């Protein structure tokens, strides 16, 4: 019953939409305001990450701030400027999930570089 | 030949009402299990650009990962990027100044590109072209500054096999990563200039056929060009954080 109603709504909506459906039905139309807002925040976040270096913050505070600003900036660019926030999940997941697997690669290479460093220190007798 | 059959869907699956398709995980399964094409509401052109960008993501990731690996495993100290890339302005040592300016230039270019895409869909020919040309100009100045940066470092003795300040791998990682990124920016500038010319000439209003593919273009190519350009900016976000600031 509910399904039948949904289908009726769907075909009704499609019929209404039909004349408006031109060659540009696939475009991304969004108000300019949101672009300006994201643009502004990208500037602020870039300034913040530059200030991390300018004030010479060190240690875990430095690394966590750098990564935080990096991830937020990347999210704004991909989500709004590249319109991924409005794309269907089938595309978003197909594109955004594979790079996450890179974290495994990062883990493997961290282990590998620890091992390389160990062999260099242990067998070549060099001291850092 | 026009291709009406592939882009037009049966009634009830109108692309203008994406919300009428199942959403969430159910939507992913429905899209991937459906007929004709997986990426609904997305043209082949945009889908292929996204898939290309995904492959490019892996290329840049390989560079950044190898940089991480050599930096973590070297027994000689890594040169301090804050000092290496510092500039002396009016007798005052400023860390990473040039890199900061390059970052802001690239972000500005991303903003003008996003506006170009927006005006493209409003079919505002002149504004779109002007904004694309502004984006290209920002990109060209970015490449110019990069050339300046490379020249400065090479004069100071940085080579892919060594440098005056520490770990030899610094040079090879620097030239490889920024060189590859700069190449991407250069290609983007060329791409933008070609597309801006087409927009200004009114190719997408008159549906003029492309000289190579003989396909009728539309303003979506501006968005696809924009995807590439934003990706270049995105890669810089990661290089800036992981190479220059770390």
C-alpha cells in the first residue's frame, strides 16, 4: 500500500519535472554564499596552520594541530568545492573509501622504517 | 550523433529528484545493482574525472609515503623546513613566508574556480571565462614562485643526492613531490586557458562540436575542469602540512 503511494508520488513528480528536465539536469546549482563562506574558512584555517609554524609550536600539539587543520581543509574542499557533499553515496563511497585503505599502507611503512632504522643503528654502528 | 537514450531515464527515476531514489546504504546497493550505469545524476565525464583523481591520489600518496619512510628511517637529522624555506624580508627572518604566500594563492585560485563553476551553470559566459582566466593567472604565479623557490634552493646547494643541512633524502623527496605537484598545476593552467577560450567563444551556448571528439560541449566541462583544479589545491593542502610544516 505504502509502496503504491510512493510510486504514484514518484511518477507524479517525474511528470511535473519532465518539462524542466533539460540537458543540464545533472549540474550542481548552489548559492554563491556557501562558496564564499568556505573560501573564507579555508583562508582562516591556512592562516592557523601557518601560525603553528610561526609560533614554533612543537611536539604532539604541533602535529595534532597540523593534521586537524589539514583534514578540515581537505573536507571543505572535497565536500563543497568539489560538490561531493551533494553527490549520491554510490559515488562518494566509491571515491572516498579507497584512500582510507592508505592508512594501512602508512602503518606498514611505519613498521618498515622502524626496522630499517634499527638495522642501520645496530649493524652500521652509526649513532643519530 | 546525439546520445539521448543513455542519459534519459524512464519516468519515475527522474534525475532532477534524486531524493526519490533510495538513500543511504540501501541507495548504494540499489545504484550499484542497477541497470545502465552506477553513478546516477553524474555524467560519464564527471565520473571519469573522479576516477582519474582517485588514481592520482594514490600516486601522490606513494610519494608522501616514501617521504615519510625515508624521513623516519634516516640516521642523520632531517633539515628543518621552517628554516630552509624561510625568507629574510627587510632584515627580518620570516619562517616559511614564500610557502605561506603560495598556499594563499592556491586557495584564492580555488575560490575563483568555484565561482567560475557557479557562473557556468548560470550560463554567464563572460563572468565564467574571466574567473577561469583569474584562476589560471593565480596558478601561473604559483608555478612562478615555485620556480623561484627551486632556484633559491639549488643555488644553496640542494641536490636530489645531498644538501648542506642534513639527511640526503631531503632533496630527492622535495624535488619529486613539489615537482610533480607543479607539473599538475601547469597542466591545470593549460587546461583552464583552453576551456576559458571555449567558454568565451560561446561554444557551450551554441553547442559547437569539439575539434577532437566532435561532441557537443556543455557547461559541465567547467565543473570537471574545476574538479581537477580543486584536486591540485587539495594535494597542496597535504604537501603543505606533511612536508613543509611537519
